[in-house]
C-alpha cells in the first residue's frame, strides 16, 4: 500500500486513520496529527478502536493513546495485518474514532476467558445492555450492533461468543480474534487504559445511521470427508483423521507432501463443518512435529470435516459489498474482520489488488485475525464486519451527545 499516514472523515462522523510507522509512539503521533481530538466543526471523539502490530511496545502504545486522545475510551488488540481503504497494512496502526454525535457506546472487558464463568459473563453483558438502554434511545434493530475483540491465543472463542450472543438478546455480534503475524507467541487486548491477556473486549453500539452485520467467504464443499477420530478439544489439536495420522491423511487428500504443509497450504485447501445446513470454515493453524494438526477452532472427536475448494475471492467479496450498498442505500464505511489465511490465499492467487480496490471503494477498515465472530459462531477464513450507511435513520436526533460507559466483567 501507499506508505505513510492516511486519514478519512466519513459522512456519519467517524474518523479513520492508519499508519505504517515503525515505533508505537510515532504511530500514535501520526494518527493524532491526522485525526485530531476536537477539531473545529467535528464532534468530540467518544470511543477509539485501535488495531496494532504485535511488535509495538504495548505499554508505550497504550500510554500514547491515552495521552493523544484524552477523554476518549480506548479498546483494541494486536493484529496480523491491518485493513484500510489504501490497501493491506503488513504492520502499523489502524484506528477507528467514533464521535459523540450519532453514536452511543458502552463497553466492558471479560477477563480470564480461558476459564470462563458463563453465568458471570452473561450477567456482565446483560448489565452492559441495560446501561445502553437506559442512556440511549429506543432504536430499530438495524441501528445496534456489538463488537468483540478476543485474545486469539486463549483458545476460548467458542465459549465466549456463545455466552455473549446469548446475553445480547438479539443484538447482532461480529468481531475478530487478536493476532501476532502467525508467530503464535503473544496477543493482547486493550480496554479503558489497561492491557489484558486471556481477555475479551466487548462494545455495544447504538447508531443514528443504518447498519448491517455480514459475513463473506469464498469456498464451496467437495465430496471429500474426514472424520475426526482422535483429538484434544481443549488444545484444538486433531491427532487422527479417518483413523490415520491427521497431517498425513489431510496431505494425501489434497495431493501435497506432508513434510511441506504450510499456512499457505492450509489457506488453499480449507476444511469446513456443516452446522444447521450451512458450511463454516475450520482452518488449520499448523502441523505439529508428531503429525497432528492444530486448528484455529475447537474440533471434537466424531466431527465430520469436509474438504472445501476456494472460489473467486474477489467476486464473492464484491457481491456481498454490493448487496450491503443496496440494502443500506449507500455504504459509508465498513468495519471489517478478516482471517489472516484469506490474505494468504488472495496473495497466492494474485487477487490481493482486486480486494484492495474493493476495500478502497467501500472504505473498509479493520484487521486480519486469528478467527472471526458472527452472531453466536466463531469462524475461520471468513470476512465479517459491520457496514454503516450514509444517511441517518432519523436526522432529527443526530447531534445528541453520546454517553460513554466502561465496566469490567
């Protein structure tokens, strides 16, 4: 993508910015200079969402965000790459600044998600939802959505997403799992000035603008099936497929040498599971020394996995963004969460420029993830997000101040 710092001001009042600066404090300074805190004629920033490179000093970044955007609450996480209208960001900082006018946001953090207390989590989410209901205005469902940012190395997304979605009581949820450039060493989540590990940040947003959540994938099932005959569900590791060593059985089915399996191989030959008549991707994270396969999702014994074949990623993404544009009467911007394996697949098929052109057209900002959330599901190799329309639902109410609340789960 083009080097340096870029900023966009959207019709709904949201400001977005991105930079490829190598150092954390310099990156924040670039964004502050571009976005500003209280620029003339612009509503004050109420909530800042930040996605950032794992090689940044997170303590420096966290402090700089607090200093650069005083009075704004901050949520965020590490990424495996950024998404911007200028193209993919291999490293750097991506920021989404929600203004006071037109948006009401409440947020919380859920700690110790690797030992999640489901009832306590649901109680915290319900309390957050009530706070929004008490401070906001009754809105048609299209004006509300929730965003989850979950530690991608906690191996807990299925339980977390299920508990959150249950307690949201119909408010649609999307989000992404934090990444660290496929090193699988450390991912973090930011919330309200603190750094969290094994945690999830949750935002519930009420908007004066029409919104729709979505998911898009680019694979279709084949007739090749695998039955998981030995696995460690907690560690997301499959030891056997069809009663054979997992890596060898998978490699034989796709015509590859087991010794040469790589993230690019897994992106090119995804696996899917059928749930409620629909297929959802279950991506392989890595091959282990003992011939087992580690996944980005929990995989239990007895699960039937279907080998999938990729379709045209540009055509599939274009179709979904076009649909959203029609449904919303024009898309102002898209907050997107895209699996890092989709980027690898697009890259291997020389399709990355086509995707970048679409993201430029529809103002897509977000990050590349270790997994995506959509309603009550944790997914892989998928593009999920929220599309925000250009025209307020009720122009008479635009301009009322936001009420920002934070809490701890």
